[in-house]
């Protein structure tokens, strides 16, 4: 967009903001007249921007016919319909409790559940869903996607092959198994460490709490990705040729670094619980520390910890993908989406000749983004239910 066109757009939005209210009052539709009567100038400006964005999206979709933008719009509409149908089916089938839950569930949460189920199925049954092995190498290299031999494709490789002849569809499926599975294990380990020491610090207090909190502060003072990259570089020297050992090191390093964030939250929540009467009564009864942590603190801290689990999973997921993109994460021959984005980035240069070829690195990046959004949709809804919030 040039300066001239940008200036024209800005002038058009300002003019629309000024004339939207008087024009809307004369429209023979009562809701529009009522909305425009009490509308402020700032509200008119916001509606004008929304109208301009809708116009621009329609222009890109129908006039310019940008293939990637069309795929994005079609994907959003398709996922929205799938989420609505899933919620509608849940309202009519199942137990009374499940039907009630689906009636209270927003479409976004239903969509998130569908996506998470799809990822889980793909990860668990990757060995059966993938047409080939993740490390299997074929003689044909750089086969273009689409399966059309006249356009450089191969029906045996619908998404083509990479620069050394590995099937990209198979690696995309196995990438979900490796990236998502390792992220889930790492998040669970981070929560076991963080919540245990956080609740223990809140319950014991004193020097133990102060010493542990200062150690956590020191670890959190260093940017997490830079710290993880430094530790993974050292771990790669320790692992040597044992690539599987580097994956174990990565799980432990990210789990410990993320446990510091979980520790701060669990300690803060625990400090609010240990001063309550029911906790003091349990201590006076002579209850042991395991009982106090697992029966008194943990049930009352479930809602914020659940929300934090979803957020931590997303951050761990992105951290693993980032480390793999930098070459120190999940190691070959294992497939993962971060490495696929790095290896297939050069295909974006062929967007003019083959949009599907240019979409190859975007498929792995979109898989990362889609799961992140889906998890946040579900976490927001569960937090809304468990925290007792109401609209």
C-alpha cells in the first residue's frame, strides 16, 4: 500500500465516521436508528474501521483472489461450522450432564475441543495414519505437492518430498506426535515440580520459602529462550552422537525453567489459602504436610492452576518448536514442526509458480498456531466454569 492510497483510506474512514450517525438515523430500520442515535464519535470511528476492514477482506478475496487469504477465510468458516455442529450434536446426544454442559458451551470451546481431539488422534495413531515412516527416504527429491505428474508431483506423495526425499505428509503427521507429545510430557513435569515446591514454600514459609523464592528469581531473571538455548548448546556437547539423549535433556531443561513460572503462581495462590481458617484447623488437628498440600491447598487452587496449565503448554510447545527451528531441539531423524518450518522455508520463493508449494512451510507453522489457539479456547471456557464467573 502506497502513501497515497493510505491517505485516501484514512480520509475515507474519517468521512465515514462523520456521516455514519446522521445517515444511520434516516435508515428505516428501528435497531439501526436507535444505535446511531446514542452513538458517540469514537464509536462511529470504530464502526467505520470495521466496515473498511470488511471491505478490504472482500476485495482481497473476490477481486485480488489471493489464494492464501482465500484458504484462510475458508478454513476459519469451515472450523466455525464444525464447532457449531459439534456443540449442536452434544446438546442432543449423551447424558443429561453432558447435554447441559454443551448447552452452556460457547462455539469457540467446542471448536477447541474438536481440534484437540484431532491432534490427539493424529499423535496417538500416527503409525497407522502416516503413509510412510518419518525417516524413510525415497529416490525422488523435491517432489512438488499436489500429486500431478505433469506439474512435478507424484500420486504416491500428495504433499511432495523434501530435499533428501522424505515424504512430507508423513513427517507432518509424525511431527504432531513428537512435538505435541514431548510438549505435554514437559508441561506435566514442570507442573509436578512447580506446584509441589510452590505449595511447600507457602505451607512452610520462613527460610525455606525465602531461599527457594530467591533461587527462582535468579532463574527467571534470564530470558527463558536464551537460557534454554545456552543450556541446550551445552547439553548437545554432553550428548555427543546420542541424539535421543539430547531430547531427554531438552525435556528436563524446559521443565525446570517453566517450573519457575508455575512455582510463582502456586506459591501466590497457596499463600492466600494457608491463612484461612480451614487450613489452620487442619494444622491444629495434627494433619501431616502431604495431607495439607493435597487435600487442603490443591483443591482450592485448581482453577488458576488449570488456566496456567493451558498457557504453560502453549509456551512449552512454542519453545520446543523454536529450539528445533534453531537446530538444538528435537533431532533428526525424528520429525517435528519447528524443523520443518526451517527446512521448507525456501519453498516460499515459489509462491508465484505454485501456491501449494509455498504453503508447505506454512502448514507446519499453522499447525503450531492452530493448536495454541484451540488450547486457549478450551482453557478460557473451563476457567470460566470452575471459577464461578458469570456474564
